[in-house]
C-alpha cells in the first residue's frame, strides 16, 4: 500500500511543477485539458479558456510520486490543513530544498536543528503549498 500527495492549483500547476522538477529533479509529465476528448470536456463543464490548464501532472523521482492538477472551478484560496513532507538525505540537501521552496513564499518555521531531526523547517511556497522539510535523525 502507498499514499501519494495530490495537489490542486488554480491555474499555476504547470509553473509549480516545472519549479518542483527544478528543485527535486525527476521525470515530469503534464497533461493539458486540451488533450481531454471533447465529449469529456463538455461533460466536465470546463469553462472557456481552460484548455491550457493541467488536467494531470506527475513528478516521478525514483519510487516517489507527487501529483496534481489545475482545478478550473477552484477559487485559488489557500491550501490549509495539509503539508507536503520532504525528507532530505542530509542537512545540506535539506537547506538547498528548503531555500528553493521558500523563495518567493513564506517561511513559517526556519530550518534548524530540533530534538527529532538535524534539520526541520516549514514554509509555504509561492504557489500556496505548505511544505515540511526535514532530515532523519541519525541511527543510534
């Protein structure tokens, strides 16, 4: 069994996932609404001008998968009650990823050592997605 985060954007999915690929690497697949069959577009009541929005995005990094889409009916409001958690292999990588995600966004808890991790911090990126970045504590 596995769980995967699926994020919803209001028109910024393409830009967000291009940025996430810059930060994390991996293989990016973007399927625009324009590739949806016309009958399905009509059934979904897609508003005019939504053809360039993303129907499905997938960023695959090794065995990990982050997915998303644009919600053409969304209001673009904040994403609350969730955070995407990323565990870095070391403190240096945690800092690089944290700084990249926080760029243009908001740091809600600076990346620093905690009782449970050599590096832990939280931020909301410029696309409104909350992130938790950490490293595993060394095995004792």
